[in-house]
């Protein structure tokens, strides 16, 4: 069926803008006033070029010259959707080795993939399965410079409109000018280097670390499991570098323009040394390097010169910025508006570079590894829900298709193993859909309705695009994602437990989005209840649109789902089972997920807005904000907007807290471990779209912003 609708995919990628502003926005001016500018070797100001499924991050030299020094800042990653590695598994560990049996009172035993404190095969298997497979760093390409302290006079800018990084600096009196771009559809980097002295390029290939959070580079390992070989191609200025790391193989095609010698100077290190023209005041070298999976059948030819590739790249980026939706805060008098606009523009760039691939992205994107480079499906809404709202639905479309491949079979097997129907989506996984054992992630459920919500956002975009070329596109979307919506809802229905004494359905035996709660004692967390209602109602709509009719069992669940529990002070509880919510710091730390029940999700019969308003007031004044995450702030903003408090919505987006910090390069800084956190960037874009375009039932211009915020925008779509 997906083949039948291949034309729809192409249409989705095109994007369309819709004029809703009072006057046309000068998009190029808005974008370029936020070009990141770096004036020192600041390890938190690394800049990235990429295309969504491949990214290349550079230091102040415009290349990856000092990867070790930047490893504890924003690391100099070279990462792709396809670049993964597994350590040898001589003990043949499988998920069966880590299963534990739990009984949550649903009438059947349930098997979960767990972590273990006691040494032994179970613990060894759990550690192996969590760490494997892991995303790999494909190798660094930088200048052959030794001492970062000798890099002076740095002047580096990322031109967002053209996708080009320009860097100038001096090193021990030698002047350099470097420009770097990434091809929009190939994993190909092209750079032009100019210098009044000698130019030497180093290519270095690390062994993977398989660690939880790092740049993935073990520079000391000279493992026999890792081999790096090269040979000359039919072209004099090209070489092919083959990499084999245990069972992972890939190829690097490296070429140059200019007189230079290429040689191997270490087991996994190569040097390109340009021949200096003594008569020339400035020496110039162009390099191109492309990373491809092993045995990929494409030409050795690396393509155009730097100038040619720069034109291709600039056209692609100009097309991205010119189409789709857009915002302009320059007419807003509040001095904070400029910073909010900066965060929006840089977030849009970073999400395209890091989060626009063919599988769900990891929290740190293609910049460096977190959670072993794996991605978390409960974060998928925060990473990509904004794309259809900003009229770039094709990006979410191709990621959502991932759910329909091997991961769907895994999700069905997990549900079956635990005695449920349908497909249960795991939290932490990789492109194959393999389940990672966890004493938290295995019990999370709020990722379960995500595919339904995300598919609905794409469908809603299809309803708004009535161009002749896209006529009837929404019907094709229904057919493509029919199975993922249906199977997700089947699990949701079977997971809910009927309480015959009180004639209601409850959610239990789960860890909610606020992960400080425990699976064996949690009953009816509020965000999950609200999400279950929205997910099941939406799944029923899909059945009706497809002509299948409503499922009567699902309607009983919808009608009898438990209300949100609150205390004697009319404050919503973290769970029905947590009456001590406002007396125990464990329940007022981590995500204030209760506010997501009205914010991320639309108003519904479970919500009493007066109680939610009081809950928002309490959270605002008393929450442990130092123990929050980047997406919590846009979640609070969306709740405030739906409650008619636009001033507080803006205050939430710009709250002065560590986890709401946005670095000069636009990354949402969390702490020393997570210097990048893309769910924060994505949540910001979703919240801003909602505050501008509104939500179902909202009225007026910019309903989520204060009345005096004259935000100009084009083409944004509302949330449900």
C-alpha cells in the first residue's frame, strides 16, 4: 500500500506556505539576523551542517581539528542514520535473558525486559543489550594543528540561509580561511581552505566507546577488530577508505582539488598535505568526503567543486526557509521577543540538521551520543510534532513510516509476550526496533498514543492543502497509517483495566511521564489518562474515516475512563495513588506532566479547568524547577495558553532556568552530561506554532500570546 502512495510522499516533502500575516515577511532578513557568530574556541559553540540523516559538527577552525578538546562541550560529531555498531556477542545474549515476570492485577502474567543489580548472566545480558547496537562516529576531518591555545582571532559564522560555515583565524601567525558545507541529499561534506602557509588535513577514525553519553570516540584503542585501508581510485585526486569495525563496514570517499599528497600516517590516521606554491600569497585546497554504507553502488566521482556544491546547498536551504510556515517577532515591543525569535530560528535549523531522518532521532541528534546513540519513542512527539504545524509534514511522514516496518513486528511481540493485544511501543530502541531493557523505560506508556497523534497531525495537514496536485491526499494518509493507528489503539484498549466495583477503566502497572513514580504503586496518572482518551477518540475517528465503523469496546473505554484525581485543595494529583503529591518532593520533581493533560492535549471531559488553573498556579510557584527538562517549559506554556494566560505562556518559554538555556548555536543546554537536548527545541517550535495559530476552538489572532505581542506569521497550523 505504501508503494501505491509513493507520490504522496513527494508531495508531502514539497511544503506550501500560506499567507496569514498582515504583510509579507522578509524571511531572509529574519533568518540571517540570527546567524551564529563565534569569536573563540568555545567548546559549547560548535556549529553543525547536515541534511537530517547525516551531520558534521565543527570547532572554531571550521573543521574537526580539536575533537578531544571539544569532547566535553558540544562534540565534533560525524554521524548518520545508518552508522551503527554492535560489539561482539560471544555469549549470545538475547532479550529472553533479561525478562522478569510481573503481576499488575490484570489477570495475567507480564514479562518485562529489566535491569539487574546482582552480577551474573542477567546483568551481563542487560548491559550488553542496552549498549548495543550503538551509533558510531564515522571519523573526524580537521587541520593538522597541535595546540588549541594557539588558535587566535577566531571569526566564524554559520549562514543559516545558505547552510555554509565560514571561519577565519590565525595559528602561530599563519592565517586560515575555511568554508564548509553539507550536501542536501548525500552524506557529503565539501570544504575550501585558504592559507598563507602550509595546509595539512588529518583524517582520523576512532574505535566506538559503547558508552552511555559521549562523543563515541576511543582514540587510544588500536583494536584488531578495527581495520582501516585505502586505495587510489581511477582519479588521481581521489582515494577510497574502507572501514571495518567488527561486523560494521562502511566506506569514505575522499577527494581534493589542488596539488597534494595523500598518505597513511597511523593505523587509522591519514594525512593530505597540500603542495605549497611559493609564488602564491595564498594557497588554496578544496576537499570533499562522503560516507556511505559498505558496497553502496554509486560512482567514485564526488561531484562538483566547492562552488558547485555550495550552489546546490544554498538552493536547498533557501527553499526550506522560503516554503513552509514562518514567524517574525520584529514588530513586538517586548524586549524578550528578539531572544524568542532567535531560539525559534535556530531551533528550526537544528531540527532539520539533526531530526529529519528516516528513523526517530536521539535526544542529542546527530551531534553526539546519549543513551548509547539510541532514540526514545516517548520523545518522538517532542522531536517532530512541529513539522506538520510548520508545513513540513513530509519529514514526520517518513519517520512515522519507520513504525510500519520491523519495529511494528517487535511491538506486536512485546504486547503478545505481556498478554495484550495490538502493538506496544518500547521506549528505548534503535533502527531495528530492538527493545532495550530498563527498570523505567519498560514500564512507560505515554509513548503509546504518539503514533496516533502524529498520524492525525499529518492527516490534518492533508485536509488544509487543497491544491489541485494534492487533491485527496488525506485519504492516502489514512490508508498508509491505518495499521499503526489501529494496532496502537488495540494495545491501549487491552492495557486499560476494568474496575467492576466502580464501573470504570483504570491505568495501572505503569510508570508515567513523571518518572519519579513507581510502576507497582501507580494508578491513573493524569497525563496518561487524558492521552488515553484523546488517542482512543482519534483512533475511532480514523475507523470512521476509513468506513470501518466505530469499535463498541473502544467506546466503552472512552465513556468509562477514570477522571483525573485531585485533593481537598482542588489540585490535581500526580496519580490517583499519590495523595501525598504536594507533601513529597518526589512528586514535585522531574516533569510537571500533570500540566500536559491540558496543553499537549486538548480540553476534554476529564479536565476541570478551574482545578487545572489552581494546579498551574501551584506548580509555577513551588515546583522543583532545577529538576526539570527542556521540554517542560513549552509544555507549561501550552497549558497556560489553553487556560487563557498568554503572559504566563511567554514567561514559561523564557523562564530563566538552567534546563531552559539556549546556547549561541541554538542548542538547549541541560547539564554537563546533556549539552544538547533537541526535545526542548522541538517543544519550543510546537508551542510557538500553537500560540500563533491556536488550537481547535480557540479564537482571535495569536491566542497564545499577550494582546500587545504583534507576532507576524505565515502558514502555521493549529493543534487539536
